[in-house]
C-alpha cells in the first residue's frame, strides 16, 4: 500500500521531533568572571597548575539556576583560560600523569562546609581519572590585547555527570606537572558571592589529600554542559504534523 504525501510528511516530522538536539551551554565558576578578567593568576594551582593539588568548589543552586543549569542537564567537561598577563602557550606539550575529577551533590550548606573533602559530598561520581596533555600553543590569548582571554581546549569527562539539583560540588586532584602558564584566578573574597554562594577547599602540594583549607579563592573555570531540549520550531512541527494526520483521518 502506497503512503500518501501528507502521511509521509507527518512521518518525517515525527522522526525529527523524536530525536531532540543537544543544546550546549556552560557554567562559569565564579559567574562574576564569565566575561571579566579575575584579579590575579596562578601557575601552581588549579586543574592544570604545576603543583600536586587537591581542590574542591561548592557552587550554590541559585547560581547554577541563573546560568541556566537545570535538573537533568549533563556536565561534560572543564576548561580554564590564561591570565591576561600570560602569552600563548605552552611552548611544548605539558603532560599530566594523573588527574581525577569528581562531581557530586553537596552534603550541606556552603556555610557548613567541612575541611574534610569526603564530608562535603553525597552521591559522588568520578567523571575523569587518567592522564591528560595540554598541547603546545593550545592556550591562546585574546586578539588586540583584549580581556579576558578565551577558554582553552576542554578536558572532556569520560563519564558525563547528570545534575540532580541543589548545590554542586566540583572536586579535582592532580599530580605535579611541568606547567609554566599563569591561569586566570580570583583571590580570596575578590568577587560577589564569595563565601555565600561559592566556597573553596584546597590543599596545594598534596595529591589525593583527605583534608584542606577552607577559603574563597578560585581558579576561573568553565564547566561545559548539554541539555536535551527541542530546537525552536519543533513544537510548530509537532502541531502541524498532528493537524495533517487529523485531516488525513477525516478524509478517509
């Protein structure tokens, strides 16, 4: 039996609607520096710093909501950017023998964060555990001496994390590297929301530390996210398809 043209159109519309596209977005930590340079830089700390390091950030649900993160969205990677005094680099590849990144729900409020890393997390998910290379000249500066610099290539998670609501905890630990680049960073208390909607825990010098020092100093991070949402116009396609099917049935 031949399928009529209206029916074929409906089937194609349904096929398109059945597979929503993944809309990409980003969460900036801290949000105050999404489009502004922070007040300092760091070579030693951060996800891609030179020292062995264990760090943990708690970000309030209210901040995540403002940036568009919704329950069910997926976090897929992390990137950093150079401080505005840095030059494009690194001159040669920088190898990180071990980086471990964990995402979790917060165990309590920001004001009640513990100096013990594990105590601040529930339902933790290890999203990356392995080596990583920042390739030569992959970290670039903004053109015409503008600021801030663009975020560099992402470290993509091997296990994407699905956001379940509430405050988010981002934790990483890494072994030492030969990094010499200065990455954008915010000094203690140097931004709106420090200590109230953002708080940090760090141990500079220790890989896989169990405890650290509480503070409000942050490396500026970009957390990549995806959200399964219909593209604009899919609702119109759905209603049009339904109307064509209804017309087909009435004529039959």
